[in-house]
């Protein structure tokens, strides 16, 4: 898709080599877009890829499955490369991160103790509370700090569910390696929510020795909703979940019915039934773009960009969190009515969003310094009323 060599990212290079790849998303007249942490802007190629997948359906009819499934396998391989998975089949396509969490929860045959934090994203928190209320798990909720989670493990646990980067503030949870070691020492597995980590902060799940992880292409890899995944460490690929289907069979297209069921090898045993086919297709262009530019290079650019934007805001007496390297992709501003503030800001031509009392502001490499200066001034004007 793109070859930048070893060139350092700057506005001139981005204007020349990157922005033309996003001409549809960057069409004139759009608001200054600072919700890149929520829904990433797609490359133009996404539309060509999806249209080609649909044309394959029309042209090849039932034979389209060959190309559709090849796209799914490429999605798995690219995602494995992005997150440091040891094998492509460690990545199990899902339509949501919550679906991946349920697959892990449904490996347990009896009630288990699950430790999590009070800072998890709503869908993860909601699933855990539902399982608790149905008597499937005992749920222990602690502050989002590694030491608090490690402390909760002293009373035993079977599973720890924790975000590596927090969705409200962008804070990178420190001490993840210590937490995983402590969990393994007491026989607990660890599931990381890396939705605000993968694609924007370098990630190596193999080095972390995480048991499971959930994430997706919705945000930083520009792949849209539905292209999510569950990472399963090879040591747990023989574990069986109730979230299964005929694509997890040893020979799904032989239409045999051995009893007891025989599962596919490796991570394919975690597949489910007939998969959605367009979600992996729409995710490929963004994944290839992210890997071609390089997460390390993107991270260096984003850090400098965040610090520049934070300085602009500070000059207008708007204190924000998140500019330091201890945070992920976005800045956040605490405000008692952040949702209303985001709505008023959009009326002034700046798209941000709010979670709780936090206005979230996320520039990416498609945003220019001029746009950030304009956004800072418009936020200041909005706060003044």
C-alpha cells in the first residue's frame, strides 16, 4: 500500500504520501476530526476491497467462499503480526471484543472467581456483571492498578480481566508483566483488553505471556466495526469453549458427525459457525497501512503531536491529561458536563467525544497542526460560552 522507507513522519511527508490515500475521509467541509480513538478514518482502498468482495459473490457465487476465507486468514495473519502473536491461528476472528470475553468465560464448567477493575469498557463490565448475576462467576472489582489486582489474587482467582490502556483517560496500566506473573503463580489466567493499545502503542503479547487478549480494528487500525478478535495463547488452544460451531470441526466441509465431536487443530478449534465475510475484508487496508508505516513510527509521531496539542490547549488555560508517554493515543479534559461540551464543540466544527466526565481529544497523523490550533481555539470559545 505504501513504502515510506525509514523516513521520519512529518507534515510534508504525510501530505505528500499519506493523505492522498484517505481522500474520501478527508473530503472538504468535514469537521476537524478528533475522534480517531473511537472510529478510525478508513483508507480509500477499503471501499474497493469491499466492492471487490461483493463482486466476487456475484461473479463466482458459491465459489466466492474461497476468496472470502482467504481474506479472513490474511486478517488473522496481519493481526498476529500487529500484536506479537506467535501464530496466525492464535487470532480468532470475532464480531466484538465482548464476544471474545464470553468465549473465555464459557471455558469454565463451574462457578469461578474473576478479578477485574472499575475502569473497564462498558461492554466488558456489562458482560461480567451479567455472568455474576446469573451465578456463573464471583466478581471482584478493584481500582485499575496492577498492585490492586495482585492484592486481590491473594484470595485466589481463576481469571483476571483488565485493560492494558484505559478507555476513559488513555492511561497505560503499569506493571502488566508483574500482574501476569502473579496471576500465573496462583493458577489464574489473564485476559487483556488491548482495544486502546493495539495499533497505537507497540504490543507484544508473546513477550507479555498473556493467556488471552481481545481487541479489534474499529479504532486505530481503521477497519470499521465487526472486525474484532480474540487472542488465544497456544498453551490454551486445546481448551474447549461452549462458543463453538461447525467451523471449529476437524473437517468442517466433510460434513461428518463423529461422536464425541472432533475439533480442528490449534486456534481453529476456537472458531464458531459460518463467519461474517465482509468484516475481515474491510479491515485489511487499515491493517496493512498500520504495519507498513510501523507502530513504533506512528507512536513517536503521536507523542509529539499530543504534546504540541496539549501545549496549545494549555496556552488557552485548558489543562488536559494524556500528553505524557504513560498514556495511549488521546488527551482527555475533565468537565462536569463533558457530553454536552462534546455536542457544543461539534456545532463549532470539531468532532470529539465524551466518556463520563472526560472529553476525549485524539488527533492522528491525518490531522494538521493548523487543525489542532483551530480546535484548541474553538474549545476555548465553547468553554467561554
